[in-house]
């Protein structure tokens, strides 16, 4: 249809061929095939001139509209690819997303005024393609197949409890002592009743149990502040309480391995610019290098 439209505009196979970068014979062949498929003659051909038939005039008007629309769609697609604009549909973990991603979006949107962000906070692994997400952030979760997963930084975690709980139950002296304590379990991990800790002699696994479990760190923090038991909390959830003394570190010689913050996006040949600029932004804000400074700024004293 584009070839026919160019021939109709130029009234010449040769001129249309030059504009399209094709040979005259290829252009003539495509127009002939189009006429055969339609069962109608589109062009009046003589040795000296070329003109449109009545059917050709009507067909050209529709072809011209379609070709123009296709060209505009291509221009818009190229513009969206080159300039970060449109809607970035993003998924992030509930706790980290509410504490850090949502506040960071204020600065991100100031930097990119043509972008909109649709943020979904969820602790499940979303299917990016089926659910229409441009990208997601994961912590300690395996992404779905067929995606690119880029580690950003390691987020620290803490064993902690309220002063009231420790005053009543005492402090555990070793990971083995945790089984004698009330622990608050996070069910968003594969093995919520087994806590991995790294101590002076290397990594150990402690069996734990308790009367409350939840898939939400805010709920676990509230229970720990209320004196229900010992919690294993991400740094961004516990940092302010540890600094204020409303939560106290437990088993100071042992530290839980950190969770890796990972950016995940579909494995396409061309990564949209809105995804590229957001990944650059979170790498600068949270990632290793600059991320070390971010971890330091959020240290628990």
C-alpha cells in the first residue's frame, strides 16, 4: 500500500522507486500484485504517462490515510523510545516501597516531568508481561522466567526486640536460645521458621517459632514494639526504632544476611527509556557506590 501510494503521488514508477530505495521492477511488481489481489486496475499505464483509475483514486485516498497513520505511529514510538515519557507501571515490595520508593518518586518525577508513575505495592512476584508492568523491584525473591534481573544493593536486616520483652524474658545468648523465645515470623520468605545468621564461627541456622506470623513488616514491627517477641526486620523498617531505643538489638555478635534489592524488567532487545532512566535513578539513590552512602545515612547508630 505504501508503494502504491508513492507511485500515485509521483505518477511515476521510477520516481517512486528512487524515493523508496527500491528498483523500478520491484515497485512495478508490487503494484501489479496489489491489482491482482484486489481484482481491479488501479493505474492507467501508457509509454508516456501514468494516471489513476477511478478505483485507483478512491483506493489511494484510503492508502494515503493509512500510510500517514503508520508513519505517525512510528514517529511516536521512536519519540517514546528516545525520550522518557508516558506511564511507568512499577511494582515494589510493600514495606520498602512505602518507606523509600514512594518518597523517592517525588525527586524522580521532578527530574522527568513528562513521565507518570503507576506504583503498585505488593509482596508477590508479579508477571510483568501478563499484568502489564514495565518493571518491578524485588527483595530476596526469584523473578519470573524471561526477564532481566539487575542487582542494585544489599539491604541490611536486624534481630531486635522491645526493652519490655527483653526485661521480662531475658536476652538470648546464642542462636540456639531463640527456640526458647517468642519470635515474630515473616511469611513472605520460603522458610519463615528458620533464621540464617552469620556469627564469629560462620553461618548458622536457628529454628524459631512464635504465636504471630505476618507477610507485612509494618505489622511485625508493631508487634515487636508491643513487646510480643523478637523480630527479624529490614533495616529501613527498624532503623528509627533502633536509634530511638524503642527496639534493641539482639545477639549483637550475629547478623542476618542482607536481602538483595533487584530491578527486574522484560528481556526485550530495546529497553524503553522510561525503564532505563528509573533504573539509573535507583542505582544512584540506593545502589552500591552511592548506595553505600545511602546505607550509611540510614545506619542505626
